[in-house]
């Protein structure tokens, strides 16, 4: 099979589109024929070796932990999944990944793929959708009637977060860049602020929020200003810059590291099928373009969530 692999840590030049051995299903695994996989920004740090202590990989390594595809083989002990089943998954981040024609996946990480839309595009759901869900509800404790500020809502996680928060009955204020404002508004946000044109604390000064979800890289000063926007007893949740350990006023601060959860992923898929959650894909690229996608992401030129197709 063809796969993109790297044989050592380094810059994008270590990514090579080459022949690799097709995986077989071990106990508790299935083999998935990959319809699509998606790029995630953390892929850059893993490839460069910056996270070697957290996600050590064996070389040569196949990257990408989001997958959508069709089961072709089920290993010993697997009873739920059969060849022909369309599935999605958030794979173990240090295991051989989905930047290939086939990938071996833990059966307990799988959820049935959405019945609507293109199967390849469903690869844009698992990691980012789960990050949004866990950030809002597990860590933020968001409930109906509460207010939430989603800072950096124009990205993939932010798009899901706006939709999920609104469906949960929250009052949603979002910030986004100019090219994302209309899309974020279409997700149902009650108010969308242009993060490039306004100073956030002043724009949102008339209220504090039960939950502030920060999805954008922020300086310590910017982070402190966001924490100030949290209501007493509320939560500051960040996937990027962590908040202070003791923010005062009963404010909880949480740094999010998303985890694979098949039951939660199945719930997200059900919402997609019900028309309650939209999957946004900014672009589709052939798998052989993965090195170029890494370069574009590193330089800030990647337009948005990108799906790669073998």
C-alpha cells in the first residue's frame, strides 16, 4: 500500500509518500480501508519531536489519528464490526496512523460513520468534535441557560463548539477572524465578534460568562484578560495557553487534552445524521500533499480543516 511516513523527527521534508506494508488486524483490532484522514495542528509538534516524551513513536511512523473508512478485516475477539462497515475513529496518537491506504485500529475506538455526507469528509469530525464536546461539557460543565464565550471559534474545534453549545441551550458569544465570521454566525452564535478588529475585554465588558473556552494561542496577558471575563464560580477552559492555577473568585481553570471516546463520538455522529451538527471541510487534498499541508499550516496559510484522501 501507499502511505506517508517519516523515518526520523524533523521538518516537513521528513514526510515521504512511499510503499509500506499493509497492516493486519491483531486481537481486538480491525483493518480500515481509509477513505479520508484529516490534518490536526498537533501533527506538526509530533513530527518535529517536540512531544516525544508524551507521544513517542516508532520509526518509520505513519501520522494522522483521525480516520474515516470501511472495515476490511476484523481481528480475534472483535464481534461488533464486520467487513463493509463504514466507521470513524480518533486513533491512538502514537500508533501507526491513517495517512495511508489502510490502517489497523482498535475496535473499541470506532463509531459508525455518519450516513449523510461524503465518507472521506467524516474524518474531519473525530478529534476536533470530541475536543469541543469534552471542553464544553466535561470540563466547562456548560448547561442550558448559561453563557459561554468561545474565543477562536473560526477553527474546526470552534465550529463544533458553537453548534454544540447552542444546541445545549447556552447563550453563545464567539470570536472569529473575518473569513470565518459568517460561517460561525450560521452555526447559531448569538453574537460574533471580529477578533482582529476589537479588543475583546472591551467588546464583552458588559457581561461575564459562565464558561470561557479559549481555542486560540494567547499571550499570558491576553489569557489573563480572558480569565477576567469568567463569572464568579465559572470555568476558564483552554486547549492552548493554560490559565493560572489559582484564578480567584472561585473560577476553575482547565487545560484540555482530548481523548478518544467511542460513545461520545457515536453521539456526535447521531447529531450529524439528525442535521444538528455540520461537518465543515475547508479543503480536500490527495494524501501525497501531506508535506505541503504541514508547511501551509506552519506558516498560517492553511485555509481550514483539511481532509487528505489516499
